[in-house]
């Protein structure tokens, strides 16, 4: 078992061979619809990848283990890692067909544990459209708390959307996970 691996998932630093698959996922309208980031070109994707080693980012590919081998289904990461404030920003993007299968929660939990226990973070931040039900539910389940809403902040698909800023403290994450494990073990 590697550092960030479960029965069905493997999270590994993004390799150059992954980046155009990840770009296709990013360009998918169903995924883009919920993205706070602009579409980018292959050249920009390559430049971003090459800049990773000089940045304080942990950018990982999410692989699903299948009978045919590892399947790249998305990306997850901790960005702008700030050792002084012990803080980082969380982002995740899965392909449309991989959403709603519990992959996000499983990968997210592994990464948060790594962030708090190995990278020694105290807080992980995130932002998302307030209308993004999957992300809102995911964050609530993980223990994030909404810290503010920027109203009509981002123009997307013909409307100005509210953006919700969320924060996850180390103690809140482990309390949420402890509660979840208790519920699962008692079958609630
Ligand atoms: C947000 C995202 C990472 C969540 O990962 P996921 O694998 O789809 O979510 P999971 O299957 O692990 O589900 C996590 C929770 O969200 C809920 N959920 C998932 N999809 C949902 C949807 N479309 N509507 C409402 N709730 C949803 C699940 O029911 C689950 O809650 P529960 O355990 O209480 O039932 C993923 O959907 C994604 O990549 N979306 C596109 C990009 C994006 O929005 N990124 C985040 C903001 S930038």
C-alpha cells in the first residue's frame, strides 16, 4: 500500500502523461459548469504542469483501480501551501462519469488526513459556487464550515453566481470523521 492509496483509489503526483486527459475533463461542459477556473489551452496546461515543481502546491492525479488497470478519473490537490499559517487551499475535479460514486469523499478524506497529519496543516480552505450541490454536500460531510459568501461574484453560463468560501479546521475534520466512523460501525 502506498501513501495515498485505498482499496479502489490511488492518488499520485500528476505526471506529464496525465495532463491532457485532465484537460479533457476540465473542458467537459458538465464539469466546466461548476468550475471557478477558466478553460485553458494545451500550451497553458503544459506551462502550468511545468511550473508545479517551483510552487508550493501538491497536485495529484486520482486513479480508479479497474480490472483493466489504473484509470485516470480526475485531479485533487492542496495549493498555496503556507507553512507559517499552516494553511492550504483544496481543489478537486472528477470526470462527469466518476462523480456521485463516493470517489470524491474517499479521495478527499485521504488528502485531508495527509494535509493535517503529514504536512502539519491547521486549516484547509476552499471555494465553490453556492449552487454546486455536490461540492456543498461534500464539504459539509468533510467538516468544512462556510465562512462567507461573495454575492454575484463570478459570471458563468449567463448569470452572476454567488461563491461560497469554506474552511476546514484540523479538529473539525477529525471530529467529523470520528462521528462518521461511529455511525458506520453502529449502522446508523
Ligand atoms: C464536487 C466533487 C469533487 C464531489 O465528488 P463526488 O465523488 O462526486 O462526491 P461523492 O460521491 O463522494 O459524494 C459526496 C457527498 O455529496 C453528495 N452528492 C454527490 N453528488 C451530488 C449531487 N449532484 N447533488 C447533491 N449531492 C451530491 C453525495 O450524496 C455525498 O453525500 P452523502 O454521503 O451525504 O450522500 C465532484 O462531484 C466534482 O468533481 N465535481 C465537479 C468539479 C467541482 O465541482 N469541484 C469542486 C468545486 S471547485
